[in-house]
């Protein structure tokens, strides 16, 4: 599969995990017409925003990302939106241009998460909102059965090698406070395992894990993990839980 297709599938899967949270956040805020996603990737979240109250005024969507290939995919999927190549640390927008700026699995990847949040704050009008919908914390990850724990630990190290901060989640409340927001709400997204993952979801999870750790283990070790991952009782018994924090606050 092409890089963009794998990532778009992955981003769309992650967007489904946070759909209920987005509905909740949009129910708590109002007068939101101009919306910016910083680090929008392939546009998976921008194309899955809940309906919200914007009487008489159409919603205008803007996505910004460093990756031109991702932006091309985003633009093809959401032709009505505006997509801009840029860096979260120096947003190419005037002060008070948006009603809402949000991120989704971004802050763990940026060099200066506080600076990026302060930039979001700058481009949002007074009274508007900034939301970080999903920031994981791999320090609280739970893998079951126990044989998969080592895979989880390797994935955390791999994220560090790639330049990410895998324990950003626990810092999110402090970052929102330090960036000067009001009315901050912060929490952890819940997890339920009532329904069985589809084989496509399991395949995607495995493909992402493999990309992260394939250089850390021998072929035999990878095969053993694969056995645990896709074993006969996997659907019914396995647990993979990464606490994922969210926060939103008013400018
Ligand atoms: C894990 S992806 C999430 C994409 C999208 N938010 C989603 O959830 O579908 C992180 C995205 O942030 C982008 N990114 C990383 N650092 C960035 C920066 N400094 N400025 C803008 N985008 C950045 C990456 O190119 C990537 O598209």
C-alpha cells in the first residue's frame, strides 16, 4: 500500500476513536464558524467534524500541515476546505483569525508544544477556543497478554527515536494552563471493548506497530508477537490501552 493510503486509513481509524469526544466538545462551545486544524495530516478529522450550530453562516475549514503529500490527500477529500503548508510553531495567519483552533495527535510530535499552543491561542479571537483532542501517554500503556508488553515498550522507545514525546498526555493540562487559557477542561478518553475489532483494524494496528519496532527484534521474535496479536483468542481477550488525554480552553 502507498504511504499516504496507509496513513490515511490509520488517521481515519484514530479519528473514529475521538468522534464522541468531538461531539461533546462542540456541545460545550458556541459561535464557531472559522475552524483551523493544526497538523491536519490527510484531513481525517476535518472531514469528520460533528454538525454544530452555525446559523446563517457557513463553517469555513482550514487545515495546516508540514507534509505536502498529506495536504494533497486532504485537499482531494475535502475540496471545500482551505489547506496551507506551514509549521505549527509559526502559524501563517493573522492574530484573531479563527473561532476554534484544534489539534489531534500533534503536540507529541512538535519540538515546542507550549509554543505551538501559544500560536493557536494567538490566531484565535478572544472568547474563541483551542482544543487538543488527543494526546497519548505511552507511560500508562497496558498490553495484555503479558507477552505483548515488551512490544509496547519498544514502540515507546521507537517514538522517542523518531523525535516524539510519548508521555505528552500527562503534560497537557499544565501546557494549557501555562499557555494562559481560561475555562480549561482536561480528561482522558475512555475505552470500551464491547465490540470486536474488525480484521482491518487489527491489520492496521499491527502494521503501525511493525513500522515502529521492526529493527528492534529478530524475525523469530516478530513472528512470536504476531502469533499473540492474531492468535485464536485475540479478538476476545487481548487488551491494548494507551491513555489518551484531551483538553480545551478559552482564549
Ligand atoms: C499523527 S499525525 C496526525 C494527523 C491528523 N491530525 C490526524 O489526527 O488525522 C501528526 C501530523 O502533524 C504534522 N506535523 C508534525 N509536526 C508539525 C509541525 N511542526 N507543524 C505542522 N504540522 C506538523 C505531521 O506532518 C502529521 O501530519
